[in-house]
């Protein structure tokens, strides 16, 4: 099997989710980036494991979730 963009994307977002979760627990900051990175990891994994439509739907749900919760993350960083 060839290593594709989706393999690198899944690996990258998996590592980013783990790091964000660790820093959120250690420093007590907002865990919203960890949730979004985990959702991106899941969507890239679905691109690899299932037909394209499942990954695309998961990717669109992740983008909508990130855009809806953007103000919540912006306000928490602005307060610090």
C-alpha cells in the first residue's frame, strides 16, 4: 500500500491531538483544539478505511464544529 497524504494527515493530527490533550491537562487551558484535532484524525482515518463519502462527511462536520466554536477558543485565549 502506498503512503499517501491521508496517512500523513492521520499521523499528524493524531500526534497533535495527543499533544493538545496533554498540554490542556497539564496547564489547565482550553481542550477545544484537542477535540478538533481528534475529529480531524477520525476524518482522515475514515478517508483511509472507508469509501470517500464517509471521510468527507466527517471532514465537513469537523469544519462546521471548528467554525461554530471558534469564538469560544478566541475568547479564552484573549482573557489570558
